C-alpha cells in the first residue's frame, strides 16, 4: 500500500510517501480502507519532535480519518466488513496512522459512521470533536441551560464545542480574531461572537454574561484576563492546548473567584470518559448537529504540504486523500 511515513522527527521534509506492506489486523483489530485522513496540530507536533517521542522503526502519521472496514481480526464481533467508520487516535502507540491507503487499529478506535454523515465529516471528528465533548463535561446533560465561553470558535475544537454545546441546550459566547472566523462561528450556532482583538472585548463578554459556567480554553495565558473577568463560584475553565511558554497562574485571583482550572490531553483520558464523548459526538452527528468547516484537500503525495498548512494555521480543516478518486 502507499503510505506517508517518517523514520525520524524533524521538519515536514522527513515525510516520504512509500510502498509498504499492507498490514493485517491482529486480535481485536480491524483494517480500514481510508477515505480521508484528518490532520490536526498534534500530528505535525509529533512529527516535529515537539512531544519528545520518536518512531521505533517508522510511523504513518495522523490520528483521525474515515473509511470502510475491509478486514477484521480475531475476536472482533461489533464491526463488519463493509461498515463505514470514523477513526480516532489511530497513530497513538500504533505505527499505522491514517495517512495511508489502509490503517490497522484496535476496533475500539473506530466508530460507526451514520448513513447521513459524509466521509469528509467523519474524518474531521476524532481529536477535535472528542476533545470538545470532553471539555464540555462528556455528556449533553452537563450543558443543558449552561453559559459557555468558547475561545477560538473558528478552530476545529472550538467549532465542535459550539455545536455540541448548542446541541445540548447551552448558551454560547465565542471569541475569534477576524470577520472571516466570526462568520464560521456564527454558522456553527454561537449566540454571540466577539473579536478578542477589540479593545473592549472583555467588557463586551462580561456585559453579556457576568459569570460563565464553563470556559473551553486553548490559550490560558493569552486569555487569562477575559477568563477571570467572567469567572465566579463554580466556573470551570478547561484548557486543551499548551502554549509555547507555561503561563503564570494567579492563584489568589482564581481562589477569590472560586473558579477551577482543568487540563485535558485526549491521549490520557480514561476509557469510560472517552466512551461518553464518543456517544455524545456520534449522537449529535446522527441528528445533523455537527457540520464541516471549509475543507482543504491534499493528495497523499502532498502530505508534507498538508501538515505545513495546519502548522501555519489554515482556516478550516485539512484532509489528506490517500485513495485515487475516479
């Protein structure tokens, strides 16, 4: 099969597209013929060496994707050949990520894709949607009637945080940095969109909701003042991204507000909580509550350019297409 691989970490030039043996699924695994491979910041960071890990032999990158199950390993009873699925954490402790014609993963890292959902949408879920669902408490009941602030509402996690929160009956404010991104956040269903670069942005948000129940945060240091301005007893700030430098957290001010800060890294979320996030995400997907961001499609041969696009903050979602389209 054709696959993108890297044998050592570094810039995107360490990626190559090669013919490698098509893997067979082992016990508890399935093989998926990949339709689309989703690219996330975690993919280029892992390839660059920023996470501190290097491949033992080779690594096919990308955690997310969609496709069709084409082989089943021993003991797998809840997947069927020909079944459409979306994948998550495919490359976690596994050399066969989704940037290839085929990916072999534990069956539990595939999720049945509803008939109403496109392969493109399925490939966009994975890390972003499950992170968003977990940041929102893992199940829709946690969000019913809540006031939620989503930082970066035009990014993939922010996009699905808005849609999942609205699906659950929350009132959502989000921050963005441009009118282009504001339009995307409004399309996702945000009730209020504020440009955080405006001098009065903090005042705008505080005037709308003096206290948020939950804040989904990607840049705690940069957004600390806004987060504190709308925090009060019971506010939970959930941080899902690490900044280049760790911020200094003003403990006394958080203590005075009686607010809490929680950190999320999807790779280490306990399995029962991942299962909750999957259930919510797939339920929302089946009802049509989740949507696509603008797509940027790259053939497998241009996988390095695809990762570079994500690294340079392309607006929308980057997908790699491993199979030739007729």
